[in-house]
C-alpha cells in the first residue's frame, strides 16, 4: 500500500528509538532529519515537506512524522531554513550600551514591532568598539537578518561614511537592510534607511525656555565634542542664544560624557570656579541627575536658586524632586519606525527612507525665573 500524497510505502515499519544517537565516542548526538525519516518510515524529503507545511501530505503521514519528531526531540535547523528562505529573518539591533534608559526604550520599540510582525529580534552591544560593530554587522549579514538597526550618535568623518557605506552595500547584497537610528544620514543613493529625531530643535526649545524665563547665564553641559548627537544639541543651544540676543560665553559651555558622574563633576567644578550661572541645561537627564546632586551639595535649591532642564524624558524625570523639565524624545517610536520602514520599503510608493520624528518640551517644576 502506498501513500499517494508522498509516494512512500505507508506500511513501512518505523525504525529507530526515542533517544538521541550515540557517536563513536559514546556522546549523545542531536537527532537528525534522517533519524526522523527512519522512525516515521518515510523519506527525508517527506519529513522536510511535512515540517515546512508547503506541500500536501496525508494526515496519516503527518501524524507519523509528528510522532517521530516528538519522540526524538528533533529540532529544525533554523539557520538552514533561513538560508533557503523558509523562515523570516530576524531584526538585529546594534547599540553602544544596553543599560542606558533611552537606548533601552529604542530596543523596546524594535522588539514590540518585530514581535507584531512575527519576527525575532536580537540585541547586541558594541561598548563603543568599532571593530566589534564591524563583526556584529557581518555576523548578522551571515545570519540573513532582515534588517540591522544601528542606534546612537557617531563621530562624523570620512571613515564613518566609508564604514556605513560598506555596511549598507554588504547587507543589501545579502537581502538585508541597514537602518540608522539617531545617526548621521548617508549620501543619497546608498541602500540605507535613516530614522532621526529633531535633536537640534529640541535643544533650541530647552534653551529658549530658560532664556524666555529671564536666564542669561546658562551652564550648558553638552556631550563629547565630535559626536553627532552632542553637536546637534549644542547647535540648538547656540541657535537659542542668538535668537534671544544673549552673547556666547565659552566658560559656560562645558562638554563631557553623557553620564551622571560627569554631570556632577562638571557642575561642581563650575560652582567652585564661581561662574555665577542661574540655570543648567544638561545634555541628558542622566547628566541633569548629576547636576542636581552637585547643586544640593552646595546647598542650592532647585528651582529657587538655580533652574535645571534635561533632555530625553526618561521615566525617572517626572519622579525627581522637583520634577524635571526636559525634552521628550520618542525613543520607542524610533524603534518601531526602524522595523516598519525596513520591512515595508518594497511596498511603499514614496520610497521615503529618511524620516525625522519630532521632539517635545515637557514643562515641569525645575525652572523658574532667576531671582
């Protein structure tokens, strides 16, 4: 008697056991598709078709294959299926540090949108090492990721553009897509998607809010010189000074890392130097947290003695005392947009691969007019 759907002898006796095979060394080896075929009494091709679900097989054959898979604890080689186009590729998120609150929200957006679309998401950290970034992008290319999302500021120079162009072309050749989130855009014509937010405009709003309140000596705790995010926020701050006719003072422009410790040290040093500022614009909410600690140490009240404004609107900003006025960045939307634009690019009529999301000033209790 023959299974007409597959051509296999339906009465063929299953062979093999429910345990893993043992190799020459006596070590257990994972069951293979051949083991499943032998136990189910069908061909390897029939097992493959049954598991793929893309070819008609009889219910009796499907039941035997399913029972053999369960008995042998067989696991499909997902990597092999991905190479053959049998499963959708994952979304890979590559960022500097997975512990930062703002980047964690980008990761959440990527994961949520990927899950909605039935995609696995992978999160990788470079810790600021360009060589590790190179390795991770190549690894994701080899694993046929549907998209590789790079997040966070970068130094803008010829080397950066050359590396990103190489990433974009290499990923495109493997059917993948490079997506830059909060990074400098690339020259036209490269196969990459860019998701930005109005970084400069948000910084302008923050500084303008302090200047409109009457502050004229604002301590600007920006990011490290040369990084795109820091340079954009600094440019927005300078735009606001010019718009309000306030002279730029180099002593009040203090760059540094976007960390709590750096915010504390820079504010402490400015207080010790007697710079006489009445407000602090911190480049991130973490920097603002450090600035608040230094002000408390010097027995200065916020906002009665010194006003403070941050950037990012991370979850703890509203819970501080006083609640922190800050600029809200749509981090989760950035992550969601990265996945959506990468996966839908072939369906979009406009072909728009450069999107800028808006930022929003969130006014709370940490800013008052100077006394």
